[in-house]
C-alpha cells in the first residue's frame, strides 16, 4: 500500500512540475516570440502623488488602487525602445517621446499603471487609447493628439480634461462643485455619464452634426443656439463649468 | 497653478526653459483655462514672427561707436537756456465769449456727456465673455461699433482675418518642422497624422465657406478659430517626434 501511494505521489509530483514548467514557458513565450520587452517597476508614492506620462503610440491604462505606491508595467513592442521613469518632487515622470527622441521606429508601448486613489493623473499620447479608472485626485487629464479613444470611469476629480482627434470619449464620474470639466473631440462620440443631481454651467457645441442629447438634463434652463449647433444653460445652481465640443460628432448625457 | 503664475511662466515655457514639472503644470493649466491658453498662443505667434524677422533687422557694425556719435551730436546741439517772458495763457487773456457762444458751448458739453453716459451704460449692461476676434457686428456693443466706424479698431471681420493670418503663419512654421521630421515616422504614426490633418482641413474649408456666405455667424467664426488652433497643436505635437 505504501509503495502504491509513494508511486502515485511521485507521478503527481512529476505532472505538477511539468505543468508548472509549461505554464512558465507559455507565460513568457508570446513576449519572446513577438520580440516584446516587459518593463515593471514599483515606486513608493507620497500623498497626492502625480503621474505625468507622455507616450508616443500604444494603449495606456491607469487604475486607482488602495496602496501608497505606483506600479508601472510597460510592454515595449520594440525591445530597443528606451523607458526611463523619473521621480521629481513627488511626481512620477515617464516620457517615451523624450527618451526616444530622434529614433525612428520604436513601435508601440502599452502601459498598465496602478496609482493610489488620490493621485493626480496627467497622461498624453500621440496615437492610441487612454483609459483611467477609479481615481479621485486633484486632476485627471487625458490627451490624444490624433487617433484613439478616451475612457474615464469612476472618476471624482475637480479638474477633468479629455481631448482627442478621431475617437470616442466616455466619462463616467462626479461633477464636483467648483470644478472645471472639458471634453473636446474632432470626430467621434462624446458620452458623459454623470449623477442626476449634478450642478454645472454647460456649453455644449456640435457644429456639424447638431446631435446634442441632454437626456435627463434637458429642461427650461437650456437654450439651443445657432440653429441647434450649441446648447448653453445651467443645471442646479451651476457651481461648476462643463464645456463639451465635438466638431464632427455627437454629444450625449446619460444619467448615472 | 493659478492664472498669474501661468502668465508669469509663459515666456520661459515657450522658450523651453521650464523643467519637466513646470512644463507639465503649464500644460495642465493651459488645457483647462481658455484665457491663458489664448494668451500663450498669441505670445507664441508673436515669438514666431519675431524669430522670422531677426535676419531682416539691420544691425550697425559697431553699435557702441554709433551711440557715442549720436550722443556727441545731441550734446553739441543743446543751446544755453534762454529766459523767456511768460506767455499769455488762455485764462489770462480772459473769456471774451458772447452769450450765444457760451450757450452753444454749454449745449455741446451737455450733449457729449449724455452720449458718453448712454454709451457707457449700454456697454456696461452688455458684457461679453466672447473673444472680440470671433464676434460679428451683430453682437458688437454701440461703443465698439462707433470705434470701428471711426477706424480706431478693427471690425470683427477684419479682426478675424488678421487672426487667421497669424494662425496661418504659425501653421506654416510648424508644417515646415513636421516635413523635416516625418521621414523618420513609422507608417502607423504617419497615417494617423495624415488622417487627422485631413479632417481638420475639411472643417477649415467648411467653416470658411460658411463665413463667406454669412460673415456674421459668430459660432462658425469661433469654430474656425478652434480648428485652426487644433491644426497648430497637431503640427506642433508631431514636430517633436
């Protein structure tokens, strides 16, 4: 009986080892096969830390978490691309454009960054998507110089700015009293999901499509100007400013 | 960063003298404050036009010697002070006005002050947050109409044309920079840039046509201003790749 059990145990241990080895191989295989390089580093964060990231091409995802540290993970399409994050006065600076200035094909760099909930987030890229979620610091700014979608979810910040060329913008968050909120796109859809009891002064402009859907915020205080190309008005006591401009796309408000 | 700090730092920011954090703070403030963004942009246009004119300035070969010569000439031409008899002033001559002249003067003063009061009140009750360059004659205050009629200020159309010309000059500058760099871009970056530039150009054409048909369309004037700024930003941001 003991021999049988010993034999089974050895077989089981052997299988487990093989499985573990295979999982390790499969985990690293895609990166090696495609020639990607992975960068990962964790930085201690001070209170109200600020993340400033300038990317060239690729997707950037920033998530808030309940830890006093910033974790930066990057997947570099071209292993030769340089990435040199710096910490200056409590600000974490990552600038792929500057780090690779004058270099031709550096490929995309895809980031996944975790920051404390109260962090200020200032990210921009030339091409690619930007996603920010669960952040309630003093600022959230996301800018795409050309193509890409911006998705801001579960945001609670007094200053929010999202700007892109061709692509959609989605904002799901609070409108704080005294806050400034600005959403600008050349083409695409801008969808704003905000609480029903929000209070703001609104200037929404969609000159080409005239598609401005105020949802549950439409009412007596709203005025359509310029043959429906612009809507201005006040919701609640108008304690914050909300400016939305979409040159060739639509604007829609969704009740949260 | 508040507006005062931002405006103090605009010059070093444009000259690239700010550190990374300073630049980031400036970018952040400029992205949320339309007033400072416009100021920065105006300043940038002025700087660009100044840079363009440097080569055309005539610099004397020895400016110090030239200044010495000018100084000597001025000193040699200063005459000794001559004590002159005090001239008769208007008051000392006395007011020799007839009754009708005095009445006409009084009426003229009353009329001018009433006009100024009316203009002032109208101007006060028609405040506008709009940019003067993107406004039509329909939304001008009486005072502004009066000033533009007598030629003291530009009409909204003239102001808009001037601004478009300035923006176009900046766009040409950044476009040259982009043309020098774009050979090094990969296909993905190049396609995205071209796609966005074409879209902006389409909007510029559309707004220009609308404004030709209806020069008083405030909103289109404002949108044209915005897309030209967008074009300038796109070119500037891709010029550092």
